């Protein structure tokens, strides 16, 4: 049986440490040495022509994608079980069971790799002519943050958009950060790359799309701007928003009506809300 008089809870220890620090300060005792946070290790660059993708969902989606050409995998035993890999030696590419710290050295200590990393050839972006018969697409006007692009991609897949259209310049290249933020979405949606966004919007109009530019100061409510049987949601980078030429080219500039004190959303959050509303309109 524990002696309640002498037992100490974490809370007791916390206050005891505070009292001790106060006494040391009063007595002039030197303060304990400050230990700076260890710097984040950046990791090694991927071999030429390859990208490194990591995380359970990202890698599982890559393994299931016949278009993805994987050349190497490092995986912990626990991650191999979660991925249901079976005999790692029987995989059609080089694979090795390693410790988490071995993956840390490759990806960098800041990457949430969940015990698995692959090296693979990047997926080639498609031209606008490959759009197909989808009724819902997302267009990004120079959104450069890979976290945001990955998150938008994830929402686009979740709400059944057929493609993500980006500009060939001022857009992030395929990377582990983008793929991890997309949680596997990179393998499930066509990434279309265009050189001139205004020209691409014109071609979308010819294909029957209403192009809706999201703008916090847009004159129309987003839901009331939807029209026709095909919708392209156009979003700009945080801070600068849509470029002037894009604003002049879209079918409508629309806003998300928000009654709260904050009148704008992160681009990936705005995309998710807009995709939900557009999907409901097209299904109606």
C-alpha cells in the first residue's frame, strides 16, 4: 500500500521544481544551462530523375497505381505489416527492412514518414486535351505552397473532381511534402499542366465549363454563380489571390459568404467548401 504522505504526483513534482527554481534565483545561484533545440536535419536529395514519397497512405496509393514506377523502398517492420506487404524480398523493386532512424537520415528528421519511404519516377502531368468527360475540375492560379496544393488535391479527389489544373510555372513540382499533404490523392487524380492559364480557361469555356473564380470580395454568392452542367473552380494563391488576367477571364467572380469575424479561408479550406457546394449543385 502506498504511503500517501510520502508519495508525489507529477503535479507535486512540478511545483517542487518551481519552488526550487525560485529559491535559486533569490540566492543568486546560476541558472541551468540552456539547451537549444536540435536543428532539423534536411535529409539527402533524391537521385536524379526520381522523387521520394513517404507516409502510409501515400505509399499504399503509389503501390496500387499501375502508372507509378517505383525503384526502391525502405520500410520498417511495423510499416510493412500496416501496408500488408508480405514478403518484402518478393516485391518487384529493391526493398529493405530498416529502422526508423535510417529513414530519418534520408527524408530529414522533420518528415512524418510513418516508417516507409519509396523512390519513384514522378508522374508526368497531362495536357489540357486529356481532360476527358469530367464535370468538375479545380484550377490553381500560381498556388506555390506544396502543403496547400496537396491538401487541395485531397479535397478534389474526395469530392470527385476529375482533374487539377496548374500552371507550368509558379506551381510546386511533385515531392514528398506535396504527396504526403495529399494523403495518396496524387495517385487518384489527373494533374494537368498549362502554360497560359487565360488560354486554358478559354478552352474550358469552349468545352462547356462555367469557370468560377473564388474571391473574398467577389460580387456574387458562390452558390448563386453556379450554372450549366460543368464547373471549374478557380483559386488563387494566399495573399495575392487571383491574378488580374484570371479575374477578367473567368465566367464569374464569387465569394464564400461567411458570417463570422474572419472573412477569408486558407486556399485548401476554401477549395473543400467550394467543391462540396459544386458537387451538390451538379447532383441536383
